[in-house]
C-alpha cells in the first residue's frame, strides 16, 4: 500500500515562505492533481515529495515510511518533467534504461524491462532514435516510459503536457488516464490547466499562495466550491460573481443566506429569457462563436460584464437587451470572507 | 468590382524605386559587412598572400634584396636544418603540457563556480582577471616570482623546507614553469566558456538522474561531460592553436633558453625574421606552422565529431 501523507508541510526559500503548511492524505492508487495559478507552490510541493527539494518543516510519509531525510532515489518515486528531461546524447533505449544502469541492474533484465515498457507505450519502433528525432508527444511517452521502467510506488508528473499543442494534449491526457487505470499506481500530477485537472483527477487539490484552498473530487469542486477562489478557478469559462441581491432576479424563489454578500453562477447555467423587471437584464456587448457554443458577454446595468454560454440557436443580436435566469440550485453564495455562505 | 481593383493594383505606380526590394536588401547587407570585409582583406588576407610569396624568396631585411628560390626554404626547414624539428618538438611538448592542464583546471573551476553562492562573482573575477592583464606585464611579474633564490615562489617553498630550483634557468624546469604561468594566465577564459556551457545544461537532466539513483560522479560522467562535448571541442581547438602561437611568455621569461629548451615555433619564427633578418625563411616557417595548426584542428574536429556520433 503506497499512499502519501503530508503533515503540516512547509517550505521556505530564504525569507520567502512558499509552502505554508499543507496537510493532505493521498490514498494508494489514487490520481491526485495539484492545481492552482502560477507561483502557488504546486511544483515546489511535488518536488518536496520527490526529494528534489528539502522539507523545511512538517512530515512526509510515503506508505508508512517517514521520508523527510530519505534521498530522492530511495523514496520509490519517479517523475515526469515538463521539459521531458530526456538526455539528448542517449537514444530512447538508453534513456529508458538509464536508471536501471546506474542501479547496476543486469543487462538482460534491463533489456527486458525497457522492452516491456516500450511495448506498453508503443515505443518499440523508436528505441534506437535520439530525442531530437522525436515529436513532442513521442518525447513525452519516452519520459513516461522512463518512469515506468523503474517500477515506482508513486508517479509524479510536473505539468507534463504544457509543451504540447492542444490536440496532442487531449490525446496524451487520455493516454495518461488509461495508463493509470492499467497500472493502478498512485499518481500525483501538477497542472495549472483546470480542464486537465477535472478530466484526470480522482481528487483535486486547489492551491493558492502555498496553502490548500479545497480538496475534493472534480464534481465536488465544480458543484460545491468552498470559496470564491475555487469557484472562479474551477470551470471554464469562469463563474460570474454578482451582488447577492441579483439572486432574486436570477431565480425568483432563491433565498440567499443572511451572510451572503455575493452570488456566483456559471455561464453555462444561465438561460436567456425575454427582458422584464423580474429578471436580470443586460445588453449583448460581444458574442464569441466557438463552434459548439457561443460565448456572450452581457453588460449589466451596474456596469459588470456577465458571461453566458449560449447554444447558438436564435442568438440575440449585438446590442440587444436580454433577460437572464438560472435554476435556484445552480446559485452559489459567498460571505464577506469569500467563503461559501451557509444557509 | 474585383476586376476594377485588380486592374488598379496591376498598374505600375510611377514612384517605384530603381532597385527591387531583394537587391536593395542585398546592397544594404554588403554595406553592413563591408568594414569587416575590407579590414579582413587588408590586414589578414593581404599579409597571408604576402607571406606565401615571401616564403618562396630569399629576402634579407638588411639588404632589402629578394630572390625567388621556389620551395628551397621549406626544404631547408623540413629536411636540412635540425633546429626546426627540435623547435617543433618543444612546441608539441608545450601544447601537450598546457592543453590538458588548462582544460582540467578550467573545468574544475567552472564546476565549482557555475552555481550561485555568496562570493561567486568575486572568485570568477579573480580567476578571469589574468586573462585581461597584459601578457608582457604578467610574464615580467612571474619572471621575478620564479627567480632562483630571491624569487617569492622559492622563498615560500623554503618556509616548508623545500629547496626550489632556479625555475627559468634549469633545462628540466623552464618549460614546466612557462606552461604553468601560461595556464594561470589563460585558464579564466576557458573557465568562463565552461561556466556558460554548464549553465545552459537543463537542471532537469540532473534532477532526473538524481531521482533515478545516479551518484554525483555518475551524473558528471554520464550526463554532464557528454553534454559539454561541443564546448570541450571548441576549447581544445582554441587552446591548442593558442599554445602553438605562444610568443610573449617565451620572449619575456626565457628567450627560448636555457639551451634552447623553451625555443618554440612562434619564437623561432621571430628569431629568424627579426633577429637574423631572414624574412624568406621565417615566412616559410610561418606557413608550416599555419599548416600544422590547420591539420591539428581538422583532426580534433573529426575525432570529436566521430565520438559524438
């Protein structure tokens, strides 16, 4: 059983506190995604788990072993880097077998394990090639293959898809997901792309400024965000945040909690209706056609812009006035501290 | 409508420049490179051609009389004059001593000074400062430091009970002393080249190797050193060429002595041309040196390229 436990983990670089106390439990075989904006500490946290960064304070357990002072190579983890980190002077076979070679695994065994991993990732035909002769997606597969060969207890991925184009990213995302299903090994994955997080994760950890904002399944985070930051970070396009008073116009039977200061509603949960005094009114300021849907920018009377996802049928004209409504259960209320307001 | 537009745009405007864009850009490019090109023709290619001609003459600077002698000067150097091969041997010894020592020291310093730490800029400056110091001034200072009994080096050795030799006057030590002073003078340049190369190597390679269980030595031997190969090749070529061209240190510190023990090719050419005024023979020697350096460079580049493949 190789889960991970992080207890009050902290990291300081000189005078800067980067990780400010992280408590987290990761189950054996779970796919956990660290997500957050640039500089939130997600990569640092991953490097602390790998052993590439020291832990300033707190405790890190891999399985039931405290590994704070265990060397990176002896933690049983393998990492896939954003840059792939494939050694340019070694061919694919030697890249994949490097770790086994330095650990003095016999050549025959090395060969067998490299071939096995290559077959899993369909790299058989590329084993003699050098990294410069591979496409971005192939390089990424080799990087994953190199991690698999070591047979680690935990896989760590540091933004592995961010150097790929959009199409390849979608493809590689599904390959990583199916790899996880096949291997059932614990995986910790860092990304700033919330779509990647939503599609891959069993559990998402949202980080900001070195602290965890919320931990939960993708559905929990989408449907019940714990605070305003998570509400706006998860979901694309991001959630509209309006004054709490708007709630009654959006959904006539909505009853905002007494502590509510603002109400959030996702663009895909807004419906366009005829404008009247009983609904939220606004003017179409911009329409962005994306193919499947159209994203409308609606200017509200208070000057705010509200995003609306529209299916494109009977699309209101530019500058026309429309009304907006939403289901009561799709409204999210937040108090003055930007936390989810309790009913 | 479209036809009207097409007709309008295909009519040639009256204010078209007399040169097309392609030729104007070409002209601008030539204008930009012309200062360097003119300098190259006057100060490099011209003298080189002149030396090719001089090398086939018997020309005495004092009498200012030049006689065409064909390849006699080359024949004299290569097959008649025993001094030439002695001088070549000295130059090879100098290069064999200097190049590996310089490169090993430069790499060691670069490995120590490539990562940031408090005082790193100070140390880099200290090791680079000799490179920008006047070579003659450097040689004069070291000539004093390496004097027999009065030299600072021997005085320091005496403190620890070692009776140092007269470094620049003893045939067994003079060459080594000149090599070491030259290495200290020039090592900073190669150190900077290695530092730049080390800093360009992605940190992730080292991290990935560490995670895979490689020791520091394995990381250096299996990852860093192969990735430094292109830089090592450049350093090896320029240091070898530099070592064959060494003149100032020899001129100032030993004058080619003792017993011609440090008489190297560049200094020998100077002697023949400006002490014995035999310009024709000196030019032939310069041509031979040019060919030796070219051949060594081609060999090094070929060997390294094969190694990298």
